[in-house]
């Protein structure tokens, strides 16, 4: 009799599946069972080892589960760590396969960002597809340009399938295997179930959400996604009839934005401006006629105490509640670098950071019979002015002055004397 195989411990970062059904616990598996493995987040870990295992008369072949090596983002950009690769799809759809590939629907736009510190050098993107070249370069956005090196695949074709490798200047690398294929799941139709699908689109990565008519409760998943194997992520739901009692709200700041008392419907909550929700934002009417949870509560949002600029001061109009403002001012002979006011946002942060007050020098004056260049009301530390004399005059004193850190000039303005008095 052929023996079964066992899996005792599944590493947290590893996602195992059998025929696209997730394997979440250890156990025994009969002869001939094939287990597929990938790391939980494609590009966040680098898989070391095989992606498929077969139970052969009590022995797994190959014998060991793969390891998931943390990449740059998870290691605080430590030297030698494989670079993290994240994908973004502004148009189209993608889904991970059970063995760790990135399955892409034809015609999609895919951006792959290799996450490395720009100060350590520029990485290199390489690809195995030979039909065209892909644009690469540092991201343009201010908050991304120093750590995201991007490769873009526009309007994917089946010939774009292959390996996309980001190699760091120190030689560490990570690979995304992209497969471009027009996967379709079975069309979602409504017959007698009463379910109302949000769309009839059944292509790869498409998520279909379901609702029930008034007086019915949704039994089954509220949404399913078309997976890489051409199947929906869960069984399609049904609708059943039920009613729940009216909800009473004791919190004056809690708002009931939508509610339906029929079985399977939901009650949605939000908070009045300046307050944050704590608890379940949505509760559902369950099969036994009770709500799935208690209504949430709302608490006031506040911001931390605002900072005070050095060589300046802050004036608040109110406290630190949402909508309260603070204005910043600089001492004489200083100019502001930053925003002069800020307000407390609904997220509990100030809309702008505390500005800096930089010292300045005032206009040093113009020598009689001469000129000062450039002419401005104020000058930043380190800037220079040049003094010259008109024809028939000679300069007595310094030709150039520099604005110093204490707001003074490096010397007195010179004189322009006529040739007869010089």
C-alpha cells in the first residue's frame, strides 16, 4: 500500500495550495498529491527552492519546502538583501498564480518598481522577452524618485511573457516571472438565486460583488474574484429572506449612512466631521434576525501640538481639533521657508510642517556716485552684492560684501570719490 506524506509546519511567509485551494494547516496527504508553493506577497520575498512538490509513496519530491527570503523593504534596505519588487496596474488586471508567477491580462499596463535607495547606485532591469524593449528609470514623483526604479510594460502582449529581473549595484537580484494570457472565468448569471451581480465581466482579476433585493440576506461570499486558474475565488452566493430589528444610536456623533432591515442587508456608519470611527463600519443582518455586531462609536480627532519655528513664533486660533489653525511668524531680519499657516486635518495631522525662519540681510545701500548689484529688499545668508562707481569716480573700500549668518554684511558700503578728491 502506498504511503501518505505529511506537512508539519507551514512557514508564515509561505502560501501552499492544492489545485488552487489554500492549504492553511498541517496534515497527511495521500500518494500522488501535488502541492504548489509561493511566497505570500509576490516581489516582497524572494523564493528559494522549488514551487511544486509531489507525494511519492511517503516522500515529498523534492524533499524540502522552499524558503522566503525577505527583500530590501523588509530588511530596512540592508546591504546584500534582494531588492523588493512591487507591481502597479493602472489599466487592466493581474493575479498571482499558485506557483508565484504574475498572470497579466492582455492589453494591461504594468509598472514594476524595484525598491532600492538611490544613494547606493542605480539598479539594472533585465528581461527575457525579446520582442521589444521596456522603458526604465527612476520614478518621477517627488516622494518616490529616490527609492523606486521603475520598469513599465505598456499594453501587454503574450510575447511579453518571461522573467523581469532587477539587479542591485551590489549584485543582489529579484525576479518576477510575468505570464500574459487572456484568462476568463465562467460568466456570472442570475437565475432563481435573486443575487444581483455588479458586472458581467469575467476576465482575469475582475471582482464581482453581489447584493440581494430588499427582504433577503446574502448567503455566501459577498464578492468573488477571477483567479489565475480560470475559476472564481469562492462559490457564488444565494439570497434568503430575513428581517432584523431597528437600530438605536446612543452616540450623537454617529451617523447611520445606509440601512435595510431585510435579511442579508447591511447598516453602514460614519462619523460627524472632526470625529473618527472606532469599531465596525458595517454590520449585517444575520440569518437568525440579529445584527452581526454592535454599532461603533465616534471619538474626536485631535492633532499633536504644533511646532514653533526657531527665530519665530506660532499663533493658534483654537486648539488642536480638526479645522483649528496655526499661523507662523518670523522675527525681524528673517524670512520664512515653508507655509505660513497650517490646519488640523481629519487624519489627525497638520496640513503643513512647521516652517523655518532663515536670517536675511537688508539692502546695504548704494554708494553716492555708484551702484549696488543686485538690488533687492533682502538677501539670504551667503548671497553677495557688488559695488561699482560711475565714470569719473573711483571706489574707496570693498568691492563686494557677503550676507552673514547674523544678518549683517561682511563690511561697510564703500565710497565713490571723484578723481579730483580721491
